[in-house]
């Protein structure tokens, strides 16, 4: 085996990576709310699934709570990017809370699909992970019509009332490949299963998976920056392994990288989940550079330019500001 020299060690950095438009919108919404109304601003659940982002916003005066009942009456509460059910909106109204809904517009799209199909008396098979906030929010839109399908292994347990009136929807942050497999298996059981009118897996999730596939094919090790509760980040780890990387690890930040991971490695791939600020990726690259991985190449198989407007409740007050 050839000895490793600094020039033989390289890093392939996936692009797009990090913040998607929905995450950027949600984080900026909390920041702007703090500027506009002052601290504290309450946030139901983590605004996005990233430890660093949550701690940074806490330091500025955001207070994160698990349930709406923890928010003092007449306060301002921001709903996270993952969305909430109608019951949560109703509870906030009962407590006289002023709400800023930072639900990602692509999650709102799935909510609207659920309501529409339920209104047409379709049974909905929702592909997603049990307990995930987005799944809870979508299920709450039509609880009597929605049945959760948590991965390929759950397909055989699905029971439906009328196979001729059946449609599938999905959580937006799933693995594209795994969801396709699950849908294929479902259609083998239920040939009349309808597809949603447009792809539910969000553009950013798909783009980050396309990019990680590209770097994984040439990398012995892929490091994915993201928090453990981030579904899309965990999917990137899985996709990297499936597409050629010998090993792939999820790290919250550079401090989580273990030196033994780099032994015998000449090419490291780096990417980050859709709720990860770029500064955390820069710290990982700096850590790798100290180990001789100074040759950094960005790999961009698909370009991304999506932007979303801030929540309308916030835009109105920002416009009125002198």
C-alpha cells in the first residue's frame, strides 16, 4: 500500500448541502421575531432538528417547549418547520397565543393533499417514521383516513377497507430510494394505489441525496454533519453507505470526528443535512486539514436556488416597522 502523503489526501464536499429554503425561512423567522417583538419568543418543538441552531437561538432569547400548554397565555409562539396538526392550532387559539407558523411550505403541501384526499373519502397510506413531528402533523389533518407505513417491513401489515380508493403520501425527508421501494411493494399488494399529484419528498432532500451519491462513489469515508434527531441527515448516512462509501458517520460537529476513522483513508466525502449551518461544515474541513486533508474539491451535480418568503404573520409587522 502506498504511504499516505498530504498531497494524496483529499476531501470531496457535496453541493448542495446544509440549509434548505424551508429551514432558512424557519430560523430567520425566529431571529426576526426576536428583533421585532423582543425576548422571550416561544418555539414549539425544535425549530429545526439541529442542536447548534437551537442553542444559538436560545442564547438570543428563544424558549423551546415541547407542548403548547407550556407557553404562557397571550405570548408569541413559533411553530417549527415540521408543521403541526389542527389540534395544536386550536389549542394555541384557546390560550390566546399569537402564532407565527414557520411550517415549511413543502410540508404544508402534504397537509393540503391529506385534507383533499380525505375529503374525497380516500384512505391514505402515509410513508414515514413513527413519532416524527412531521408525521404527527400530517396525520392530525385527517386522523380517520391516514394509516402510517413505517418503512418496507411495515408493508405486509397494512390493512385497508377499500383497495380501490387508496393513495399514498410521504414524509418529506425520507430516502428517495427506500420510499420508491416501499411504494413498489405497496403497489404489488394494492395495484390501484394512487400516487400523489406531485412528489412529496422535498427537492432539498432529493438534491442532497443526489450529491452524496456522487461523492460516496469515490470516498472511503463520508462524514455527514447533522444531529441525531434529523431524519434527512440520517438518510444521507445510509445513502452514502449504499452508494460506495466503506464507512459513513453522522457528527453534530467537528469534535465528534474520531481520529481512527481517518486511518488508511485517502478520500473523505463531506456533506451536511438540510438543517445544518455552513459554519459547522467549515469546522469539519478545518479538522480534516489538520490531518493532511487539505485538497478540497466541491462536487455539484445539481444546482439549487429555491427561496421561500417569511411567514405572513411576521411579514405584516415587519412591513409596518418604521
